[in-house]
C-alpha cells in the first residue's frame, strides 16, 4: 500500500507571498491532519480534516487555512508569508482520525514539505 | 506546564542495553497515546500506540501506560546504533487534537 505523499518537497518563498501545499493520504484513509515542525516549537497541530470538513484547529493565525477534497486529498494554504513560517510542514493520514472523547486512530506521516521564507 | 512533557535528553545508552523513554501528559481525558521515531532530516515514523493501562509489546519495543499517574513510557530492549533518533510521545487530547512532546534524543553507542 502506498504511503502518504506530499508535494512539493521543498519550497523557497519570499515574505508576503502565499503558498499551497498538497497531501495525498494512504488509500482508504479519510482523515488528514497538518502539523508544523520547527526546532524551537517542536511539532504543532495545525488542523484536521475528515470527510471534507475541518474537525479540529490548532492555535495558528487565520493566514493558515486548509481544505479536503472528496478523494480525501488535502491542501494547506499559507497567505502573506512571514519569516517565522519557515518550517517543515507535515501531513498525517489516518483511517478516521480523532474523536472528541480523546481517542485517535494511528496517524502516519508523509515526508513533509520544507518551506523556507526569505 | 506543557501538555505532553518528555525529557529532552540526550539519553545515551550502550549497544545491547535497555533504553527507557518517559512521557507525562496533563489532560486526564486523553485515551490514545503514540510513540514516534524521527531520524534527523526525516519525518516521524509511528512505532507504537497504546490505549489501555498496562504493557504492550512489539518486538524489541514495549509501551507502558498508567492513566492514574498520567504516564507513558517506551522501553527499547537490545538497543542498536540504528535506534539513535529522536523519540516523540503524543497524546490525543479530549476534544480531538494530537499533542506532541518536544522529543527525547536517544544515542546508542557501539
């Protein structure tokens, strides 16, 4: 079974620009979560999508947005890029993801997109 | 207080020894816990998950969960140099977010 794929793998953007990252989950998985990883803050949750609906959102500004398509593929958009947005952006695929009761199916990460903002 | 706390390390063990990695969490509503391994420059790889109190074994890895103490641990038996990596603990918060600790760096010396 193919794993999680993310495109592009590397991006260099300038402050003020916007960027769109793409994630294709494992076949049959309906939940996609996005995370930002930086050396200082570690792995931080951005949002989770399930069946085209945003299920959860982390504490990031509105410049960060996402969506999920009917085939479960997901995109993440960051507008008006700032230097501090430089990070590894990871998406994780899960059969059904998290529940409100503190349960989660296993999440499998893609290789990530390394974004550098100059 | 961070929601999921881990000792940052580095934790250094000799080859063949048992490596013990620890994690505490603050949300008593958390029910699912995960251990990921991350090599430098790579993405996290799931190695264990545990939902019930007690021990869960998979090969050289044993995850232990104590919900009363809000404590999760990972034991790696017969540690190998290839186990040298950062180990991330994650807990699913009630309300449905997966929260990660800062990670423990493990170094296995030949």
